[in-house]
């Protein structure tokens, strides 16, 4: 029975073609994303630097407009159903960014010294949009619900074990029980987000080659503990090599 359920809920990630299993209705994931992002905004402090805040929102709008256009032209718009894109810059010195389903993205001021400008920021924003569009959180939460709660329906899990379900949700989207405390995505998901992120920023007219410089700056932070935004990625040399391998495909969208 469980095998049949997995077969029936198998889908394909756009552009990469990877098969994935999403057991949960995306509409419910989007609703939970809206709710938890709203809660985070009540506790966090929006950046008062208007120029940087505007840059974050403009880059987000440019990339999502390009993604929406591509998905519309390729009969994939249903994958973005119910999304309400929102991009905010928050006061936090941590070099970090994260996203929730439905199009909710948080950027921390601490990452701006590494992005430096709008093109560098597009690397980060494209990466986070990729996590959302690829439904990585749904995929992870599906797995965790099966492992931890026996695969019960999301609605039942929310009714019977609300705290455990919320924690599974937050972890699935790279967050801890305290929103904003990152837990890593799998390496497979991070690599896919790197690749899709390059393509999405290129669709919006940002040079994807900028990503190499950005990730080199991030990796140069050094120390015994990598920054949270890098916590699950391969070694620096491997990652740069993989990004360079992705560039030719991404450049096709940039040059169109």
C-alpha cells in the first residue's frame, strides 16, 4: 500500500527532471508557510536600510517574474498555484537566507557583504526560489512524516500532534524549532538549488557567472565551522567545480 502511495505521488522537478515524492497537498504546505512566515515577522526586525531593502525586493520581483513567465510558457503554472511571493531583508548579522513554501523568503543583512550588489544577491535569491519551486520542503516533510508519525495525513497530524508536526515542517524548510535557526537541507537538494538558482537568475538577466565569485567569497570566511548557508554543501573545490559545470546551461538562458 505504501509503495502504491509513493508511486501515485511521484512528480518531476522542472528543468532538472529529477523524480521526487511529495505526499502532502501543496496547498496545505503553502498555508503553513504563510502562517509561519507571518509569525517570524512578528518576532524579527525588518532592516531599516531602505536602499538594501528595496534591492532585495526588486531582485526577488525580477527573478520571480521571469520564473512565472517561463512556467506559464511551459504549462507549469499549476506548480506555483496559490503562491504569494514576498522578499524581506531582516536585521541579523548572520550570513544567511531561507525560504518557506508559497514564495516567502527571508534575507539577513549579514549576507550582504558577500553578495556586494544586485547580481550577487540574485545568486542567493535564485537559490532560495529554487528550494521553493522544487518543493524540497514537501519532499523532506513527506519523508519525516512517514518516519516519525507513521505517514498519517497532514491534517490528522496537525490535529493530533500539532507541536511535533510544526517542528517537522520547520525542519523540512531548513529551520529549527526556533524560526530562523537553520537546519541543513540534504546535499542533493542543495546541489539542485544551486543549479536551478543559476538558471532562474539567468532568466531574469543576471549573469550566472557571478555565482562563482559569490561562493568563493562565502567559502573564504574560513574557521573550523562553516557559515550556516554553506553547512551541507560539498568541499569548496567540489562546489566551485560543480557550479562551473552548471554554467554553460545557465548561460543559454542569460544570452536569450
